[in-house]
């Protein structure tokens, strides 16, 4: 897999990894997703370069089980639908990513899903598409590439 450049804006050919909330917003057509981001995701799906971390289905299932997220259909059906969209690929949780998520060379909160998502982005050289301000701040510090999903 080709590594994306370190430019602030994602390359036309760069991989985009959707944070869990960004995936949800994309599927649910939330107005929280910015127009630039919508177009970047659309372009990415046309070029088979949109990724979802293997931890995102777990996070979605956890949120629905705790009634913190309401989906328009049964959880597994929704996840299958989201992952079946053309141009979207599930990024596997490789052992290197699992280990790297515990050894990130910068301060990050201890939430396992975010740590795994960040380790995946770094491992693949992808751009994280997120609205999480703490993750965007880490991206601005150069720890990984990130774009604001609200843009």
C-alpha cells in the first residue's frame, strides 16, 4: 500500500480513514459533516481509498448497546450496510497496529478505540477524518495527518 504525503490537505490519491463518528455521520448524512469532507469522501470512494478501522464496528456496537447511539436499523445490519458501500474497506487490526496503539510516542487519552484508530492511521500513512478536537490537535502537531470532518 502506498504511503500518503505529509501535506495538510489529503492528496487526491491519499488514503482516508474515517473516525467512527465520521463514518456514522457519512452514512446518516449528518449536517455535521462539512461539504469539503463529503466531497473528499465521495472522491475517495470512487478511488477505493476510504478506510474504516476494524475497531469502529466494536465501538458502534458498544454505543448502541449503551443507548448512546440510535441507528435506523439493527446494529449488525447497519454495520454490514456501512462496510458494503463501494470504495470503503475495513482496515484490519494487524498485530503491529495493536502493539503500536499501546506505545504511541505522544500523549493521548486512554480510550482504546481512538488509540487503535490513530495507530492504524500512522501505520498506513492515511489521513484521519475526524471532528475530535484532541485528535485534530495531535494532527496539527505533526504526529499524523488529520482533516476536520466539519469542514
